[in-house]
């Protein structure tokens, strides 16, 4: 469908739906307003008596449950009786009669016309729906974090013992990067409530962040207290392990890495880092992961080379061996492997990919630089 057709079809569909919905609504209201003959006197009387009985039963139930004492219940019954008498004695206006259908019909037509007319002037059915988050007038109504913190600070200045206020503002300070203020807020929380491992670790975290990598003796003391107080607390032990690594106290770091690994269930996001931390700590701070991987790769390359030189192999296997030596930075063995491959496959058309690899790597071909 052409673009111009899509452009005009959307508003046409909208107006068709809008007119149909308006017509249905008007028809429903017209039917609801239509006059029907009923026995007004009998029905109204029965309904009124039923309401009276229900109100009376409610008063008696409140009296039995103790919500109303005897005097209050008596007063309520008296007021109910006066309401009944007033309703029965209220005169019906002599000139009162049902509203004719013609005014109702004209009112519905006028309402529908006015609604559609206003939307025609103000509405834009051709525009796509806009999410609430994209509406600046609504986004402006959301409470800004800084404004919220300012309000809480004002309240805490008046009520400094408001525990809930400190619980809210402390993590907000962390979110805003106000680590010193966060530390003071957590100190206030510890003063107002029972010290827990989590609170002590929260304060230690704020102190370490405020120290910006320089460490904090107060934080280390808090972390030790948290770990000693709660044998299952992970976060305090993770911080202790990391800080001992920074201090190059690897034996103590290894002990805390091992403690968190012993308490792991197997799906924690920090598990790989803890395993690597333990390995580094046990190796006196040296990350042997890279060296071990290089040693493993060298062993596999050596095995492949031994087999090819002893038994021969395909051109693809020789190319793999040359490429592996190049990755390891061993150009001498890469050249030796390439020369052996040329001896095994002297026809150049058999070595297309291998020769390309040698050319790209700058290896020598038949004693000459390719």
C-alpha cells in the first residue's frame, strides 16, 4: 500500500470507530431514559421497608458486637424512625412528571456533536501513541532524587531520631556518590538501632568508597565485627578478602576467599571472581591463569607438531600448526613447519590456503622472502 494511503487511512479508521462508539453510547442512554410503566407505589414501598429493616439489623448487630452501647443504639433507632416518618410524609410535587423523550434525544445529539467537534479542533488521531515516560509534562511530575533527599534532610533536621528517614537517605547518598554523607547516615542508623552485620558492612562500604582506594582502618574493623557476628554473612567476607588482596596479605585473603566459596550455593554472580581471587592469593598475588593457558596451548601445539613430522597430515593440519606457532610468536618453528608442509605438498595448487597464510605472515618460500 502506498505511503499516502497509509497516511490517510489511519485517521479514517479512527473517525469511523469514534462515530460508531458515540452512536452506541447515545443509543444506550436513549434506551435507559425511555419511559416504562411500573407499579411505583408498591415497589417503592417494598424497597423502602427493606432498607429500613436492613438499617435496623445493622444497628442491632453493632450493639451486639459492642460497637454501640445501649444509649447509642437507642439514639440510632430513634434517628432511623424519624427518617422513615419524614420519607412517608414527604409530598410529591403536583406538577412532577417524567421528562419527555424529545428533550433527551436533542440533548444526546448535542452532546455527541459537541464532543466530536471539540476533538476535531484539538485532537490529533494521526499521531502515534506516546508512552507516559516520553511526556515531559508527566516526567516533570516525578520526584527527582535530589529533591527527595532535600526533603528528607529537612525532616531529619527537625526529627533527628527518625529511623526510617535515615534508612531511606543512606542508600540515596550512595547512589548520588555522597559517600561521606552516606557513612554519617549509617553511623546514625547504628546509633539508633541494633548493630547488625549488614549495617556494619554498609558503613564499611561507604567508608571504603569515600577513601577512594586508600583503605580504611575503621572499615576493616567493622568488616571483622560483621564477619565474626554472622558466620553466614558473605558481603563482609568478600570485602575483607578484597582489602587483604590490596594490602598484599595473601594468606588472610585466601582464608576469606575460601570462606565465601564454602558458603556458595553455585549460582552466585561473584563466584568466578572469588575462585580467581583464591587462586591468585594462593600464588602470592601472581595471576597464573594466563601462564597456565599459554602452557596448555604450547603443549597441544607440540603434540600436533610431533604427529605431523612423524606421520604427516593434511594441508589443513599443517596450516593449523603454522598458524598456532604464529599465534605463540614462535616464527622459527612456524617457518620450519611451513617448509615441512612444502616438502609434503610440492605442488603449489595443493597449498593455496597455506601459501596465503605464509605470505601474510612474511614467512620465506623456497629460500626467498615471499
